C-alpha cells in the first residue's frame, strides 16, 4: 500500500532560522503535525520518522545551506517518495 502525505509550515525570514529548524531533525516532532518520533541514524544524513503511526526511513540527498534541502523516504511497504524545500 502506498501512502501520500504532505505537510506545510510557514516560517517568516530570516532564512537562517528557517533552515536551522529544517535541519534540526530530532526537534521535528515539536512542530510537524502527526510526527510522533524521530530517530537519527548512524550516518548524519539518514534518520527514521514515525508520521501518522507509519515508519519511514529518510535519506537526505540535497543540502545547500540556507537555500535547499531535499530528502527521500521509504515506507515499510517499500513505497518511496521524494520531498524537499527551497527557501527564497
């Protein structure tokens, strides 16, 4: 079964603050609705999240400080998705 999910947050500039929030993965449950837990992996750019009671393995693939952040996610059923954000 494939699952689709979208979350949006509006953060006012400065971009450095917004980027700091996005890259502080262990604190995501504090501000991402439906995200109940995060566990960082042995590699800095890999982690697991539990979103709406479903586990996802996350892998950061793009990291351009203060500009872009992108990641891929794989759920327990083998479905994958790519997500990212741009700060302008």
